[in-house]
C-alpha cells in the first residue's frame, strides 16, 4: 500500500513539474524557432496599397552625405510630399537634439499638418505585466518641435531573448497617462478612430474603439504580422530620388520617377542603408530595416490582420489533452507502431500549428508539446520494455522450474550393462521441449531403449511428453514386446486427443544373449546401424504416429546384432538441423560422422556427432529439439 502511495505521489509531482514547465514557458527560446518556421511557411498576407516606404539607402547617403542629414533636406522632402498630395508622413528618425537647420524643418512641419515624429521612453526594468511603465523620456523631441507638430508617439524597440524583433509595444504608461506608439497613432488617424477611451481587459485585449480591439500579450506587447520580406512587400521609393525628381519637374526636365504615385499615400521615412544602426534580425530575414516594424504594424492594424498567442492556461490544457490522447493511442500497440503513431501525431500537431498561425493568426506552443510527446513515447515504450522484461523474468523462472520437472521424467542415470555402452544427449530448442527418451533394464539382461518426438514445441509439447513418458514407464513394466507397449500408449493417448498433439516414437529391446534387437516403430525415424565401418539405416515398416487413432496396429520387427555394432537412435532435430544457408544436416552427414568415430566408445561417438552438428549449424539458431542415443554392442 505504501509503495502505491509513493508511486502515486511521485507521478503527481512529475505531472505538476511538467505542467509548471509549460506554464513558465521554459522552452520559449526553442518555441521562437518554431514560430519563425511558421512565419516563413504561411500564405501571403494582405497589404494596404496606401503604404509607401521612402528609404534612406546607400544611394541617398552617396548623394547627400553621411547620416544624419541636415534637417533642411527633411524640410525639402516634407514640402515635396505635401505638394504631391500624400496623406500622411511618418518619420522613423529621432529629432532629439537641436541643429542649425531647424528653422526650415519647423516651418515645413507647420505647413504640413499630417507629419508624425517619434520620441523614445526609458522603460522601467520591473515587469509587472500589462501595459509597461516608462520612467523617463530617453530621446525627447527637441525644444520647439512639439509646437510645430500635430502628432507624435514613441517608437521603442522590443527585442526577444534571441535578439530578434517580433513584437511591438502599442502603448506605454508615463506619469499616469497612456502614450501610443507612433504608428498606432497614425493608424488610428488613418481609420478615423480617436485615441481617447482606452481600456485594457484581463483577457489581454486593448479596446480603443468598437472598431479597433488589439490583442496583447501579458507583457503588453503585440505580435507583429510581417507581410513578407523587405524587398517583396509595399512600394519602395528612394529619399534622394524623390528630391531629385521634384527638382527635375520644377526645372522643366523629365523626372527620374513619377511622383504622382505618391498621391494619397501614407509615407514611412527611415534609414535602410546596409551597415547602419537601424537594422535588426526578424523572423523572415537576418538583416531587416526597423522602419519596417512601423510599416508592418500600420499594415496589420489598418488591414485587421492581428496575431495573438494562446495564453499559458490554454497551452497547458492543450498539452494535457494531447498527452492523454497520445498515451491512450500508444499504450497498447508494439513500439514500432507506437513510434509511427507518435510521429504522425507530432507531424499533425505541426501542421495544425501552421494552419492556425497562417490562416487564423493564432500562435500555439509547439516546441514544448513536441518534446513532451516524444518523451511520453519513450516513457511508455520503456515502461512496456521493463514490464515485458519482468514478465520474461517470471516466465524464465517458471520455465526453469518446468525444465527441472521435465528432466525429472527422464532417466537421471544411464543404466550400464556388461555387453552395452550407452550415451545420450538432449538439447531442447526452448527451455522445455517435446523430445523424450527412456532407458530401462529388463529381466534377463535385456536393455529397453525408447526415443520419441512430440509434435509442436514449448510447454504444450513438454506436458504431452510428460504424459507419454509416464505411460511408457507404466506399460513397459507389464508388457514384454515393444509393439504391445506402443499399442497401449497409442490407445491411451488417442483416447484424450483434445490437445491435437501426437508423438512419433520407436521402442527397442536389445537381447544380446539372442543376438537380436526387437523394435516397434510408431512413425519415427529409422535406427542407423554402423557395422564393419559402414553406416546404414535399418529398414522398418514404420507404423503411424501414436496418439492419433485408437486401435491402430503396431508390429514387432527384428534385427540381428553382432559384437561391435553401433546403433544410433535420434529425433528429426538431428537430421533437420540447419546452417545459415538453410541447408539441412541430413542422414549422410550423420552416417559419415558415425563411420568416422565408430571405433571409439559410445560417449566419444556421441561427442563427435554433436560437435559435428554444432559446427554445421554455426551461428544459425536451433529451431528444433535435438536428441541422440548411441548404443554400442561390446
């Protein structure tokens, strides 16, 4: 009872640890790898056709000099964009320090009421969940800039533990007020949704308006829905090309690009040149301009294609359900089938996670469930293995007992007579077998030798063998002729034939005083005799096997004996022994070995034959019981 309580307690503790590990997301670093896999293998995402990227790339740096540019360049760009009729201008460039060209910049901002300029907060290192708290302004707008602006917002970058950018903060608290991300402010203005009534629910949602509800994680971040690779999504314009094209137009020249394509667009301006500071890895690319974070955030809000992660409790419940289902599927099948089921199960889970992410924007945990399901398969398989090992151990013990019981039915000592040398060997294919033999001394100096082979193998054959052996000992005491003994054995065995088994046997009575051997054959292999250096089979009528038909007739046959004769009685395990080429040992090899060792003692003859059989078999497994009796006439 105490052992069961201990096992139950340990199992409960193990389950609690497993669930706690899931809840604490201990494998999140690996989970992020699976998330990136899902980002890369999902359908194309919808994009807002109004979005335009104005890149400060290598060509702009080459033409205008090192970054940051003098702010009158930005003023010129703003004036151009206002002139061509863009809808919004969103900068991904900090303006935290004053410069000697601010007058033109501020003047351009005052003329253009749809420009969005970023600033940055310093975040508190304490994480309390919900909307993060800022402790100060890290990169504020320079003095005088706020008066010229209609819109601003923060653009703090959020980096995951592996250094990649996958999420963004839509809001931050500062001095008791909510401050929106720069792009969120622009998106709300684009959708004509006022940022006045903001509520954060316990279900991890930010409600701005009935038309705009944003899913956030427990740390207040939103998962970014990247529309695609940098060069494959949205319209891209060069910063310097726009300025040069406008100059061409005003000079009466053919512009290098058509600026009419910017009319009514939302223009995002940011640094994209290779080797600059504003590049970071994202799920789709190792080097990605961070202005793209703002662009993708704007796109996902205006297109309503949000992503969200299933909560800790939901993932934990999913883990429990998956584990229970897999356990019931693999607890009975063989290990290979269990492995196949587990692989199919995990592949199905991966496919389901990709479908949920690609078509429904739902991120479910994949790394931890996959690892746990693999461990579950190993645990179930090992449990089966140890259980089977214990069963085999128990069976081995029982078979050892059965073997000792079976051996008790066989002669413990080989009787020896002056005129005979007798040697016996029995090798069972399993712990217990169906071969039987007996050697008895009969009044008048006669020797009785019986050998038999029960159909089948293992325990059923061993039980049948014990019955046949018992009947032989009983009838051999009361009957003098071999045929009478065999006939009575057959009648008794046939009377109870429910087992479907039978036995082939041959019973021989050696009478040296009369120089003969009388035998009765019940469907068994003939005796092989060695005389004058030549081994031959003794012809026999060979009756039917015993135990099949009650009342069957069996006859006595006689063969003459002379001094020096060697007689070999054996079961089919001798002649049908196979090597790895599946060749049988056969009667010819037996005869050759008998002739080779015929001048030796019965024991030595037996050893030579058995060694020959083992060498012939080599590494091939023994598939049948092997019994051999050698009788030599002195």
